[in-house]
C-alpha cells in the first residue's frame, strides 16, 4: 500500500512572529507566507535600533521611449516608522545596483514595438544585474513619447506587467512623464534643498516636457512637440524615419521632407533651429507659447525663476557630455538650445547638469513607492495582502473642524455616485484627508460617517480598504470593529496622501519594522488633452 502524500506545510504567518518566531529567517522557495522581512540578505534590522527606521526595497525602472530603452535596478532605503507620523515616507536614499547600456527602442515597419527584441533587452539587463523578477519589490515599466502611440503598446505593457508581478505598467501621459523627469533629474531635490523655483525641461526623442518646481515639489507640468528623434537618417543621410510632427515643422519653414529622400545638412539645421525656437517660446516669462505644438495646457506665467535644468537625451548635448551623431537631430537640437541659453533667448540661468538621458527611468524607479507606518490596522494580513490595482476614491470632506457624521456619510455617497461606484462587491480603496486632533468625539464621528457612507459595502461582508492622511489608522479600525461592530475584514493605513484616479498596490507587511510598502499609481493613462 502506498504511503499517504505528505501534507503541505502550514502557512507561515505574522502570528508566528508574535509568538516568538525568529525574525531573521528567510522564507523557503514556495513557502506560503503573509509578510516579508526587512533584512533581505544585506542588512539585519534589530528591533529598537536606529537601523529600524530604514526599510530596503529592490526597485526596477524601465523606460521604453521614443528613441531609447533604459533599465535601472536600485535599492531604495525607505523612511520607516522613525519618521514623523502622518508624513509620506518616500525614499531616503537610492543605491544603483545596475544600470543597463542605453538601447535603441526596437520598432517594426508596421507601427508596432518589436516585442521579441525588447524582451531580449530586458532579459540581458536582469542577467547582468544578477536578479530575477522575484527579487523586484517595486518600480515601474512605462512607455513614453512615440513608443506609447504604437499599436501594440498596451499589449506589451500587459505582458511585462504579468511577468514582473510587482511593478506599475502604464503608458505615461505627458504630465506624469514631466514629473518623473523632474524628480529623476535631481531638479526637485535641488529645489527643495536650496529653496529655489526651478524649471526642468526634459527634451526627449519626440516630445519636450516642462515642469515648474517650487520648494522641492512639482507644481505644474506641460508638454509640447519637439525632440531629437522625430527624424532619423542612415549613413547616406537618407530619411528612414519621419514622424508627423517633424513633417509639420518642416512644412512650416518650406521644407519638403519624405521617407527615403536625402536630407541636406542645411535642411536638418533649419529644422533643429525651428524646434529650438518652439521650446524657447514656451520658456519665456511673457512670451506666447506656440499653441500649435502644445500637447497640454501651457505652464502658468513664468516669473521669478531661479534656474533652468535640462534632462532627457538631448540634454547630453546641451551640457556637452555627448558629441556623437546618432543619425537624428539630437546634437543639432542640443547645440541650438544651448545657444539660446547663452544669448538670452531662453532667459533663465542654466544650472549644472543633473541626470540627463536617464532622468525618467530614475524617476520611475524611485518616485512610485511610499511606506505606511507601523500604525496600520489590518484584521487579516493573509487575506488582505498583497493587493494590486486597487482604484481609489477620495471623498472631498473637510476634516479641519468638527466632524459631522451625516455630512461625511453624504459626501461619501455623493462621491461614489459621481464616480459610478454602484457595485458594492468591487474592490476599491477610499482615501480621506484626515487632519486635526484625534479626540474621541471627532474619531467616533469619522468612524460612524464611514460606516454609513459604505453601508452597502459593509452589508456584502467583503473587505473595507481605507487610507488616511493623518495618523488615525489604529483608532479608526478599532472603532469600526469594536464600537460599531463591523465584522468585515478591514485594512486601514495612514501617512499616505491619495486622490481620485490613483491606483494603489499594497505589499506584504515587513518585519521587524511593521511597515507596509504602498505603490501609488499616479501615472496618467493615455494622452492628455490641451
């Protein structure tokens, strides 16, 4: 008689640690568990130590752009529970583990991305970094510029997302691409450190993205046509790529450019000068931007700018870090923009270079993740975590004064109705801008307002997902559970600021810090309207 098959091992849970299990162990391959550990093989974090305030995450950023594809692996040291409460816990530091050589984004002749060649580029980067998809805990795969407009862009992202497991995968709209570049270039850090009002101008292969930064935060963004790879040439100067935007620029100055035709050096120089003038007009304090080439609404009037920083591939030429000719307009456009900075046609002081061609991918690998503190209320981590792609609604209730239970409940109902939330069994996170003192009357009114506003959801027995800006997660969850008798599984986290149209990924609780990685998907899907 054959022996009975072995029983599967008992799942390893947070409860095991509460009863004294060793926090320094690692989980065996395939072992079922509802949490992760902070040491990750490179730093053991002891409870009560200063190191407990930093939580490491392995991040991947992939930027598939109009002209180039870039891949970067980073270790982010996240601010943990030692941060002041109710603050967004962004990365304290980033260590680059591996940065791939810049590869040309592979396109076919049928308006599609060459999926096989792109996959091979990514596989080579994983192998060179000595990492696998299972090692990646956060980050983003984004398609930008002309790559985002290819017929199979969404299919490519869907495939990469399914393979990666933990990453954002999205077509980045102009506004988010501008913000990512501003953070990745170092302009936002410079602005915050020195208290400056700065412009970051990211000149890529097909578009130029503008970001106005004040006190370290991106306040406004815009985008316009114009970039170094709108036209591409072979070694005999025959045109092999001619985007519609390049053709429009050419027609404006009387050039008749066509694929397969030969472009003269004078034609290319005139085309680059025209693009440079378009970009310069968008940066003038009192100038009128070229609205025919704007892809979004323009920036607000620009006054009192302390400095200008360029990023993107063309910035390598502006800062004279690159001199090679890659068969496009890159070096000509870079030289024309630098000339306009030197002669005052672009009026703002040119700052030293930061990150240039890798700005967007650095921003994608670093800016997308935050940490919730150790004050979360989570009834069943094994059931509730991890979660991906939770859509967010943020009812517009003002918590600065007394909390009115009925008014809050009505705000929740009205907001849900406005956003078509008529399926109470669907998974959705509700975000609240809690602020002010955490007195019992205010918190009790908050809990009752939430329970009334989400009564139909509570009636289904399905989980509640609540995210607060202020430090009230434990109290709010406890009141819902113990005072109001809500028996649903409940997750309440705090220290996170969200808005409508955000999506969130929730990781597993990390021990011993007790923190929770939150990936906020603020990327704009599709193109923005002017």
